[in-house]
């Protein structure tokens, strides 16, 4: 029997991309998946896919960058489904402007709220139940931008993704002897809808060489399904083929500059 059988796994950003692929992979292992995202319709589509394959999914629309909604979400999940065993933070946001010189405050704040503050709020909300049971897993999809910052990802995205890696390290340092495991997954380029927000969105030829959402989901599944005695603290996964990013970087350098 899978170690994830009947475990309550809450996945953010579950309406598309890595979040959707992760939810499907966890459900296939017998997990009770809780799908979280801003929009109900995409979540319902993913839930239908899971149900058609014989899995279990619950749809819970919420904005993770709103701490009040996060608290209500976790309380509701506990009442309707049970306490969260595995939290998978996938939801992310990026800014169109990638040059710090031109980035407005509202872009910085929006990116940090989703990618960093939202992860903190959700973790804080599920942590008491995990500590009470003496077991729990928190997995956060960060980015290679956390360790290789630059114009491709932009200042806010890279800083936030580095911040969550640090926060996962904090969880391990503070709570590992109380049964808490924390993992950072650092993917390189993944063919997901978030790429459409780049100053120079990649075309089909570029996307063909990238990671796919299912590849990152497999890494998440590995971290979630290992026995309690083992923790994957960090996992960096990149495309085998590394493409020329010169044009992408230069587009990022110009983005947001005054006409």
C-alpha cells in the first residue's frame, strides 16, 4: 500500500500546470487531494480528471495571498476532510517587468505576497495539526531562480523563491525532531502558463526542450511518498537541454523602460 493512501494532501495552484499535475499524481497514489486556486472552474476540471481515474478530490477556491482566506480555508478543510498531512505549495506569480530599475512597488508586492507570504501563511495554518500528530510534510515548488537570479526571472520572483527555500530550511531546523519534513523543489524552465507573462514568451520550439509539469510533479511525489524517516531537503531539476537565453535576458533588461 502507498504511504500516501488516505493522506490529506493540499495542493495550491492546482488549476493548471505543476499544481494540476501534482494533484493528479498524488491522487493516483491514493491520497485525498484538496485542490486550491483562485478560480473554481479550472479546479473542477482537475477534480473531474482525478475522479474519472478513481481518485478523490475536493475543490476549495481561495486566494493564498490573503491570510484571512488561508485561515478559513484550512479550518474548513479540517472540518470537511480532515487535518492536512501534506501541504504542497505550488501557486506562483511573476511580473511582466523584470528590470529592478523599472519595477513598480505594486509588482514587487504582488509577487512576494503569492510566492513567499502565501507559503508562510499556509504553513503556519497547517503546522499546529502536524505538530499535534507528530508528523507532516511541507513541499514548496521554488525555482532555480532562487540560486541563479537574474533578468530572466526578475528581482521579486527570484528573491521570493530564495526566501521560501530559506523558510523550508527553517522548518527542518526547527521542527524535524517533532516529525515535520520540509522540501524545496527548484525547477529550471517548465512549460507552463506562467511563461506567457515573460517579456519575451518562448515559442513552441523553445518550450519543446523544457521540463513538463509532470516532471516536477514526479519530484514532488518522491518527496511526499518517502517513509517518514527520510526527508528530501532540496531537489534541483533542470532540462537536459540548456537553450540560449540571450534574447530572453535582453528582453528582460528592456521591459518596463520608459518609451
